[in-house]
C-alpha cells in the first residue's frame, strides 16, 4: 500500500530498540486517488444514465434536479480534488471526514432524486462507509460516518412514508441496510487495522533487513581480512578494499591466482583437490607483507564459486618477534654479566702494560690491539643488550609532514660536523601509528650510515629524506637516500642479518636493530634503488585511517 521506505543509517538502526516495529502512520495518497477516481466514474455513469434515451426512463416520475445536483457535486469535487487541493485534503483527518460527509449528502440527493430506497442507489452509501473505514485512522470518526449514512437512509425512508410514497414496511429494508452499513464499517475498520499493523511490521522488517545488509557491507568493505571470489573459470574478483591493498590488485579487472602469486595458486589447487591445505605464509613480492590464505565454498556443489580469505600475517610475526626478543633478553643478560668483568680486566691490564714503560714498541702495538678489540667487543655487548632490552612499543599518531622537520633539527644539533641534509615531503597529510622513540633510533642509524657512505664515496656528508603516500595500498613511504655507490647485489640479501657488516668499524647490529624495531611497530624496512638509481633504505608504514 505504501512506498518502500529508505533504509535508516546503520548507527541509528543499531541504537534503536524494538520500537522500530511500532505502527507508522498510513499514507492515504494511493487510497485517496482510487476513491476520487471512483467518485468521478460514479457521477459520470449516473449522468450517462440520465442522458441516454434507453435508460432515462428509469428516473421518470422522480425529482431529476436532485439527482443532477448530487451527480454534479460528485463530479465537480472529484475534478477539483485532482490538483493541489486534493494533496492538502488527504493529509488531514478533518479534511477526509468532511469529504465523507459531503459524499453522504451527495448520495442522499442522488437516492432521493431517483426514488429513494427502492431504486437501489442507496447502496452507494456502502462504498463511502467502507472508504471512510479505510482512510480514517480514528475509529470514532469512521463509525460516525456510518451512523450519518444510516440516518440519511432512515430519514429518506421516513420521508417517503410520510409522503405516502411508501408503506411503513419500507422501514424494514431501510433498517437492514443501515445494519449492513454498520457491519461493513466495523469489519472494514478491523481489516484496515490489521492490514496497517501487518504493513507496519513489514516495513520494520524491511528496515532491519536493509540495515543488516548495509551493516554487513560496511563490515566486509572495512575489515582487515581481504576477501576474493572465484568463478568456475578460475577468475578472481576482489570483494573489499583489503583484498586490493594486500594483493596490490588492479581496480575493476579480473585476474587469476597464478598471476598474483604462484605459491597461493598452488595452495588453492591443493585445497580444491584434497579439500584441505596447510596454511603456509607467502608474499607476493620480496618487500611485501607476509600473508596467509584460507578457502571456503559458497555451497555444497563441487564446481561452485569459492571464497578466498587473505589475512595479514604481520601481527603474528610481531608477536613471534616479541617472544624472540624476550628470549634474547634473558640470554644476553646472562652472557653480558659473565663477559663484562673479564673483558674489563683484560682491557685494564693491557692499558697498564702499555703505560708501564717496560715494554718495547712491538709489545705496545699488541697492547693497543687488545684495548681496541676489547672496546669493540664491549660495543657489541652493548648493542646486543640494547636489542634484547627493547621495550614493547608505545605507538602514537604522528603526522610525518610535521614531525620530520622537528626531528631533523634535533638530529643536526647532535652532529659535530656540517652535513647536507635535504627533506622532501608530500603536501598530502601522511599520518602513521608508531613509537616515536623507536622511529628516532631507526632514522638516526640510517642517517648515520647514509652520511658515512656518502662521505666515503663522494667526499661529502650528504643525505636526503623523501616522504610519499601510496593511496592505493594505504602506505606511507620514507626513503633515506645516500649518495654513495650503494650495496652490491651479492650483499643485499644479508643486509639485515645480525653481525653482518662490510665495514671494519661496525658491529653488524645496526641494521638488524632497525629491522627489529620496524617489525615490532608493524613497519617495513628494505633496501632498494630509486628511479634515479640512487641508493636508499625505505621505511613503509600503514597509513593511519586506511
């Protein structure tokens, strides 16, 4: 009966209680239009009876002026109410009630002008009473319309009896018709009330279903797990943003698993054949996140479409990293305690020997070697201890466009020489979630390395930081660029291994420490060559809010 309502916002639906199932006001627009068309057709047909020579005899001997007045009133009001006045009238209970009273009066004129109860036109009261029971939500008003119609019938019958046009027995059919009008009114009111309640319940159910559907869509679109669907030909279609981001898929283009990742395709084929598979982590590229996949059928059919769920394995690796650091902390604490004291004694003894004046130049060189290597071992112990004692991250929301300039000023103040540091930031806001102290340590280590290698290879201590945002993958990238020769292909795979170094001065734990700090903060660190073939380390963060 009513037009389907627009679903409410999800948050409003969730905050609503069962009151959503309450009956809503009935929209009378459609019922009013149907009833008004009926009024016009009845008036037109009755006038046609009067005009047609073959039927005009039915009204012979009666007051045609009353008949014409009643028909004209119906037709004129029907035409008048097709416009703006009808829109106003149907929105008011009083307006509809007044229309029903006017129709009872017009019907009384038609009935009286055509011979009253005996010519059958009094049955038109039934339609008016039924329409009032449907369109008037106030039962008292609907019943009052029926009562007025009964009074009109009884008054007409009584007038005919008093005028000698009918006997007293005519009051019996008038009473029966009046009883019928009351019965029709009450039955239609009951039916309309139940239909209105059922319609309200249907609308409430539609609200809930639409809101649930909208809620499900929002959950799927914004969940961190990527969802893909495969058809019978093996083509993939991503369902949510996470799938595009994790697998770096082109938008709006169906692809195959083998093009995304041969390893993932093998796991999928194994699952299709065996019905189960071992969840093994995989990457789609060397520097991408570690992911894990699971599969499910949409139904029990063997050749049905399948769902593929892709989860970021980074939280698991972060947890494993925390366990590893905790174990390393206990091990290194005991090793450091056992080594520091004898190492300090060796260094102190070598210094005393070199300062005693009783040894020759060759022995003095050996003492210096002992002192230098003791310092180096001490530094290694300090670095390992620092890695093992690394506290859990305390992440904060950092806007890198604002945070980086302040950090560079602090970093420059700690240097003892003049360096050339450039900063290139994007105008787009780049917000990340990371521990600022950890980030400072990583950047300081990377900048120290960049300045050192630039000076060794070019003679100038120079480095650059370049900030960019990848909206497609929801990533913020920070490149720390040096102007040296860079890392050879042979050494790239071992850069982040502990104790690996190409320098005679380093301990080989700096980059390892940086990698550890990045991983426990959910960031990535890798080496790459820029499009200008410059040597750079890239820090990749998940963009806050993506």
